[in-house]
C-alpha cells in the first residue's frame, strides 16, 4: 500500500537501503493515513489472526503472541477514545498501528510483520471492509423497502396516473407504484449481498508481497479466522486484484440509479405542476429570496450522489485496467473511491427513508391527473376484444378514432363522452362499455398477477411483509 516513512523515535519502517529521507511533497503524495485510517478495525482483526497463526506454527513464541494480542487490543481502545497518535510520516494505517504496537510492547511488535507484506495486508483489510460495508448497504435498503411497503399499504387503492414517456398511459394505484421500487431494491440487495459473498471467498493474507512466503504458515487458519471460505490460490492475483471493490461499486451504482429514479419522481410529484405529494418541513428547504418556495433538495442531492457513485466506479475501473501484475501504488486510490461511494450511498438511503416515511400524498390531485390523456382508452380496446371478439389491431384503430372524436368535442374523459359518439364509430358499443371507462373500473380490472388492482397490491404487500419476517 505504501513504501516510505519512519516510525516514532526515528526508526525507519523500510528505509535500510536509502541514504536520505523522502522529499516533503513525496511524503504528502505517498501518505494515505487520512483516508485509510478507516481500516483500523480490519487491520487489527487481520493482525490478530496473523499473530495467532504465527504462534500456532511456532514462527513466533506464544509469549510474543500474547503481547501482540494485548497490545492490539489497547491500540483499538486508543483509536476508539480518540487518543491514538496518527502520524502522516508513517504513511498508512498499517504502519501507524505497527509502530504504535512496537512502542507499547517492544521487540515482539516487530515480529508481527513476519511472513506478510503490506500488499497482502491491505488487500485483506480492504476486502474485510468492503464485505462489511456491503452488508450495511443491504441492511439500509431493507429498511427503505419496509418504509415503502408501509406507505404502499396505506395507499393500496389510491389512484394515480401511470406514465410512459412521462405521458399519461393508464391509471394505476399509488401502492402499486411504490411497490415497483421495493422490487428494484430487492434485486439491488441480492446483487450487493452476492458481491459481499464473492469477496469473502478467497483470503489474500499469506500471499505476502506477490510470491508467497518461505515461512511454513497455515493460510487456512487465517482465512477461517477472518470469515473467508479459503485462502487465495494465486499470490499474484491476491495482491493485485480489486475486482471485489469494482463489484461493490458497480452494485452500489446500480442501486443508486434506482434511488435516483425515485428521487426524480419525488421532485416531480412535489412540484405545483403535479401536486401529488408534499414533503414534510423536515425534508424541505427554502429560498433566500422567494419566501413561498419548498425545495426538494434532499431528493435532488440523491440524484447527484448517484452520478458520483457511478463516477467512483468508472474511476476505479480506469485505475485498475492499465496495471500490470502485481501491486502498484495506483491502488492506493481505491479506498478513497470506495469509501466515498459507500458514504454517499448510506446517506442517500437514509435521506430517502426520511422522505418516504413523512411525505404526504394528495389523493384528489392524483386521481384527477389519472383521468387526463384518455388513460382508459386501452380498457375500451380490451372491451371490444373481449365482448365483441374484435381483433385487437382493429379494436386499437376503433378506439383511436373515438379518442379523436373526444378531443375534437373537448371532452377530456372517455367515460364522459356521449354514447352516440362511441356508436358513430362502432354501433355495437353499449352504455355498459362506456361505464367501464372510469379510472376506478380500470384499476380494478388489472387483476392479473403483478397487476395494479388493489386486491393484487394487497397480496404483494402481504408477501413482502412475510419476507421481512
């Protein structure tokens, strides 16, 4: 992960062949401690497992291992209480912890790095962190799903327009619309959890710098202790690959895209032009000059953060794609990108939960909008097919001509068009057909599996609640 610096007390961690210290700018560009200090838990966890293995293999004494274990526990306590002396001169979290351990326990601390390199150390730490962050992201999505299902349950039969091309298409229920995102986020959860499981498969620890080690270590022991399924089977691949981080970023980017789509709909729904919903004061902002404004800033920022998460994935992909095997310092940038994406995603999910839980909906405005654009035209075409056995393409043409007559006469809803206008195009159309063209009748009729009918929506809500349990 890094290749320069000195420990406290002036003892260099790596500088035996160097006659002078690095330039200050070199130290600045080389240091990563301000970023990778977040790996401290994983670094200590990995070091404790490594020391246990070294002692079990007789590579270090059990006394040294005991001192290392106790020393690492005290360092963890220092980091938690804020008293740990982080040093940029020590470049990264790995050297900071090792130097502090040596200060605390002396020679035993210097033996910890036996049979490992910072290359396999950072790959292991970063994998552990990515696995944990992925599980947390999946948990966040589950909480959002529960919030969406709760709101869908409250509005299972509230009618709103369904859109294609952002044009009124067919009436649907708000519950149905909200459940669409529950389904999207479930696929995101599966991808994110699957990525975490894939990352957990092979443990890099023991690959050392790139070629393995001559010490008789037990890599199965450390892999098992750290929750991996097996040790990495190729030492070059173990230290050089970051596909686990790429997969995590790609999965977060896809999920953030879905968050962004929901955020965009919140922006639209809460605008006066739509008037479908109203954000609570807790999730609205104002204007410095226009007193009437209620801005959906959180939703807008979720859209922007989705773009940044996608950019983090693209940036790491660009970094990795040009690297020969094995390790290169370019990989130091992988953590800043992954940390930023995970932070942005967690914040976006939390904000979305807050908006979803507290947003109010305008039933009358949504229903009125659902009646626009002749949204029940397909219901008329379906009636012609079902009742008159008209081929669908012919029914489509008949309905289109009726819609045109409604437009020409200024009637905005097919259910309000006089029966004579229908029969002027198709004499066999009855008043029963005309009566079936209300938005309520339309949504009730869409009762196929996965459809928008309130009965189907409530079935899906029940299924999701059972899944959550």
